[in-house]
C-alpha cells in the first residue's frame, strides 16, 4: 500500500495548500476586486475540483503488486521525486508563500491588513499568466491521467531495474512499459495517445484563443435573443425554398433584403439554427455568424466582424492553423491587435480548413463603417473558395445594392415581401394570443381572436415589428369595446406606431423618458436595468449631485415608461465561456454582478432610426420633444456621468459596497471622457461640471481614478489603487483627445508640461492616437515638443508609431528632434517602421532622420520594417542608405527579423541588397534558425539556396534543426535533414534536436529524427537526455517511442 498512501498523501498535501491559496486570494478580493487574484483564484478552484475527485480514489487504491492489478497506475507514476504531483506541490507552495501577508502585518487590524494585502499583490502580469498556464497544465495532465486509468492504461515512464512480479510500480523515472500487458492494451494506448495529443494541441492554442476572445465581441447573445423571439414554425418559407438549397449546395453569396421590421434578424437566427442542426455528412463543417447591432458599439465594426468569425471557426477547427499562429507571434504573442489585412489572411486559412464553411451576417446596414465592410466582402468573395457559403441580410440601400449585385446571381437575391412573411406574421400573432398572459383573456372567445388575427395580418404589410407593437398595445385593452376601438384605429406605419407610444407617455414621466431614450440611443455599451434606473436621480445642478429619494422604488418602472420602445434581455456568464469573456463582463459591469444580468436596449433598429430622424422633429410638439440629437444626448450623458462621480467627493466615499449601492459608477468612470469628446465645441452644462470635477473636488477626481484608471482599463476597479501614479486632468483629457476639456483646463492654468502617466506628459499622451487638435492646442500653450519620458520617449516617436502623418508634420514644424533617442522604439524612424507607415517614414527621412541610428527593441529601422514584412518601407530605407547587415536589436539583423516573420519577398530583397545569409547575432543566432523556428518552409528553402549554413551554431536553439524540432515543424525538419543538417549537433537550450522534439511531445518529429540517425542517448541540454525531457513533460507516447529505440533508462544528467 506504500504507493497508494504516497499518492493519497501527495493529493492531500496539494489540496491543503491549494485551499490556503484560495483563502489568500479571497483576502485580496475582500480588499479590492481586481482581475489578477480573481483569475488565479478561479484556476486554483478548478485544480481543487480535480484533486477532490482524485482523493477518494487514491485512498482506496492498492498498489501491492503489478500482478494483483492496479487501479490508478498512471497517477501512481506521477508521485515520483520529480513527478507531476511533486512539481504541482512545489508550484502551489511557492505561490502560497508569495501571496501571504508579511509576518510583520499580523499585529494589524483586519482593515489595515486588507489594505496592505491589496497594495502588495506580488505577481506582475507575466507572472500571473505563467501561474495560470502552469496550474492549467497540471490540471489538464491530471485529467488525462484519470482518463488513462479509466481505460486501464499501464504505460510506465522509466524502469530502474527489472525483477520479480512482486516489485511495486516505480516512479516516473524508474519504470518502463510492462511488455506482457502492452499487446493486450494497444487499443487503449492508442486512444490515450490521441487524448494526450489533443490536450497538447489544446494547451498550445489556448493562449491564441484567449487573445482572440479578448478582442472579439460575442454574437451568441444576439443569436440567443433572436432565437427566443422566434415563434415556432416561422421562417419555413425560406428553409423549404430553392434558394436555401442552392446556397447550401454552392459557394454562392445570398442576400436577403427587406424593409425595417420585416423579421430579417429572426430569420437569420432560424437559418443559423437550421445549419447547426442538420446531420453532418461531411467530416469538417464550420459555422460562424455575426450580428451587426446598433445597440452595441463593438458590434458595429467590420474588423470586429472578421475577428469574431476567426474566433468561432478556429475553435471549431481541428487543423493546425499556421497563419493564425504566425499572426499571434507577429502581434507579440497577443500583446497587440492585428490589422485587417492580417485578419483576412487568417480568415481565408480557417475557411479553407473545412469541407463546408457557413457564414451568416445579419444587418449589414447597422455597420458603422459600411463602405469598408462592403469592400472586404468583395475581397472575401473574390477568393472564390469552394468551401464558402455566405448569406447576408440588410435593408435595401443603394450602396449595399451596388456592392452586392455584382457578387450575387439573381436567384441569390431575395426581397422579403409581404407575400412571403404574411403566414409567419399570422403564426406569430396566434402564438401570442395563446401564450401571452395579458392576451389570454380572449382565449375563450375564438371569434374575437380571429378578429385580432385578421386585422393585424391585413395591416402588417409584411412588418413583424409593427405586429409586435400592436399586440403590446392591445395588452391594455381589458374590455371588448375598447379592444375593437383600438383595432379600428391602428396606426398604419411604424413611424405612426412609435409616435403614438411617445404621445401616450404621461407628462410626469416625459422628462425621465427623454433621458432614458437618450442614454439607450447613445450609451457606449449596453446598460443594465440598475444602471439605467439611476439616471433619474442624478442632479447636474448639485445640492446634492445624486438624490437617493428620487430613485424608482422598483427599478423595473424604468421599463414601463417607454413601453414597446425598449426591451430587456438576460446576459449570462456561461460555463463554457472563456475566462476572457467572463472577465470582460465582470470588468464592464462589476465583479459582484448577479448572474444573469438584465440589459436594457432599444427594442429595434427602427426605434433609433425614428428618434434621430427629421421625421420626428416635424411632428407636433407632444411627439417632437422626444427627438434626439447626438450632440445634445452626449451632452446630457456626460453631464450625468460627471454629476454622479462628483457624488463621491469625500476621501471615504468609496467602500466595498459602492459598486452594489451605486450601479452607474463604473459606466460613469469609464465613459465620461468619451461622451464629452462627442459633444463638440459647445460644452453647455458640462463645462461647469468639468471645472468642479477636475479643479475643485480633488477627492472626486482621485476616486474616479480608483474606479477606473483610463490607462489600465483591463485592471478594473481598485479601491486601493495608489494615487502616487495618478496624472493630471490635462493629461487624461489629452489622452482621450477631448479638445474642449483640454482648452478649458489650459484656460484655468493647467501646467502644460506636468510629468506623469504612462506617456510622461500630455503632449505624448495625445500623439499615439493622432489627436491633432489637442497636440496643436498644447504646443500653442507652450508644451515642450522634445520633453523626454514616458513609453515612447518623446511625442514624435509616439505619433510616428501611430502613423499619424499630420501630427508628425506638426511636431516637426514645432521643432521636434527627428533623431531624439529614448522610448521603447529608440527613435521615431524605428517606431514608424514595424507598422509599415511608409508616408511617415518618408517624412522623417526628408526631415533628416538618421537611417542607421541604433537603439530600441529592433536596433535599427530596417530590422523593424523587415520584421513587419513591409517591403516598400524596407526598399525606402535601403534606398536612403540603410546598412543591410547592421547588427543589434532583438533579431540581430534585418535578415533574421524578416526570416522569423516569414516574409519571403523581404528576405529576397535583403539578399539581393547584400545581406549576409550567415550573419550571427540576435535571439535566434541566424536567419535560418529564425525561419526554422517559425516553420516558414519557403523562407528556409530560399536561405539554403542562397548559401545558408545548415549547421550554423548559436542562438536560443543552437541550430536550425533544433528550432524546427521543438516547434513541431516536421516539413522544415525534413528539408533541413535533406540539406545536410547534423541530426546529432550539440548546443542550445535542449542540447540536440531529439531532446527538443521530445520536450515538445512531438512524436512524429521524434520518429523522423530517429529514422535519420539521432542518438537516442545523446547527453546535454537542460534535461540531460531526450528521455528525461519527455518524462518531465509527461509525454507518454514519446517515452514509449524512445523506450522502443533502446534508450538508456539509467542515464544521468540534466538539471
């Protein structure tokens, strides 16, 4: 029983410390809610769940002898001195020690101790991510081990010696496969190998999926909402149509168009569900969709649509997505966002990865950059991919028509007319009459029900939305005479319907209704019902800024005021949501939110369209007063946000209860600057409130910073945020590009050159996003154009990085030093180069930029442009005297940078201009190793053709073969071996290629290397041998392969 006890004891020890870490994290959470400890806490709880599942199994297991039959053999292997359980124990113990409060704080009271705890969160972002990755890896392997044991897998990792049947199973490094059981369990081994490979691939891609999810809006909320709105058996006219069959059978584009309110969005959800529910005869079918949404700014942009499609399809794909991995790498492993061109390249790759790929895009007319969207759709259709089936919906608009007609055949263009949807409208009306609680009163009167059905069907004119509003209005008809009178006087159009609803709002509620509609029309994100209810109690004139007594006694009263113009939907954190999706929702709405939350929105796009139209302004005064102008709405929202924040004007205004007691606090803190920016020149009441907030009530300003640091929005609310890092109001106004606020603050004596903030000063803060009018204003008021400090060193570098030519021109005109050194990119020319801002590069060169000046991450501008693959910029720099072999920077030289990025045309250009193909230096030693690491086969071929030394030593991996082996680029490994790569060459992090491949768990690469003469017992590198490398990472299939090739299980070495 010794080993069973060891296993149970190991699990118990890890459980004990895991509970300690969870307890400590709760302590941090009590001090202040913030992302790092919440993420660590969640991951530790997941680990605890797995351990609690294992504990009773381990206590019952018997490991007396192999012949007796083992219950948990794979888990037993993890108990060795360097086994996974001990590694996991060490990891959680280190984490526990790092997170605990210092002993000297024991004498403090609970409040002070909590304050200290919040101040000293000891892990930076990188360390936090490493903890999450490590713990997640341990948890995944434990789950794998459970799966292995459930299939009675008895693969062992090493064998110290072979003796009798009574020998107990050894540790991870001390046993080998039991040969007499292997043949009987071959099928189980193969099954578990597949599981292992799946977990390995999943872990490698999880970081990429997290990155994609973080930048991609979730369209599933729209899909769920539209599906719930659908009445059973509606939309069948299309599903049974020839067009639907034609769409599924070809690579054609289909365009469904119709007037506002005809049911396009619900029909889109019906089509999506139909595709998802069809039996899949093909092995690979991908389905993705996107709803452009007037209620959500993030769902109005074409680049977000592409990003969302990639996110959905990449999660469904089982194939290795090389271009997606390359894009992730190019974006500094997810540290920055990709450009649209990069996204389109990846989208093409993921679409091609399926036998059939279905894409449905709803409401193109609600896209804010429709011109770009239509261009990109043309480009996508221009790929002529046999796999692609795209269907889109929109209103009939001239620009959409002119763009889509050339891309569609006549049978692929369907106008949703009254004749097509009348039956659906009737089905909907009947469903409401049967199931709507307020309309059930007529159930016992079939003749009256038929009267309602007939009237609404005849007058709907193909508009679902019109029928919905009329049924909502009929809910209030309690007697038959009143009902019949209402049916006789139904409004004919949606405009008339909305005007009638507005006129029916009581005089007492009209002021509140105007506010509610303004917020719902122009809020920067969807609002919770609790947030929306707060606005009626805000007093922009002060005394007090917020009146508790003016709140609605019942928050849902806010919905009753606006009737059918608004709708509520539940937004839930689902179990299968990514951690980033959960965190984003919690960051936006507060970590204490109840699940699900109720979000209020305008009920339909036609409502917003009517409220902002000239048509409502031409109505009688009783209706026209509800007309909404964008500037006035943003003025009203900005004023309310500032007044709400001014309510927290005392040092102790913020408590752990604040976000619960004041639901609008997070919205006001995050978006007040954005709304002021949209106001224009006339600030109106916002001017007085801005002065109060920025210049008079310092504590309110500090408390805003605690609620939301505008430079670290990802960190959420932190009531204990150190105010030593707070910058000036002028700085934050410049950062947000709020010209009116900057002008107001300068007029009131703000120090234009005050230091502070991530960018050092206001001028640099305004430059990376190209806020030209703010830059001009700051310079006019004495800003030092060459002031040093901050992330970019000086403002010129910041503007150059952003590619803002007019701002660069303005700074140079005002005396900016074109060769000033400092900042992350060293100088302005280098900052402009990696993003391919050719016109800015040209402008800087024209103004005397030194093309070969050293400094920054990339060393020189040529290396930066080469890494980005910007051929025209590389050509421009070379033409202006850039040294093609200049050494320095992360990649050592331009050729290595271009090779690592896989930019074949740039590599060709550099070689043509005399680049030394074997130049040494940089992280990867030489260009060939950089290209091999990235798996860029065509670049590897090109370098070899131009004389690259296939066995050149240096860099992280020692040689190109080791780099390709560790990254599982089998075709590159084959190419290198074919060109004379020494399969046993020593050096680098892993000592040799076989150890590198074994460490990565790449069985096929290990097999290839062994077939080409790799020494299975070669010593060296971090782990000493290939067997130790594979064992350390629990790659059972690789261990099995090495054992079959007579590896020495007793070999010593490694760390």
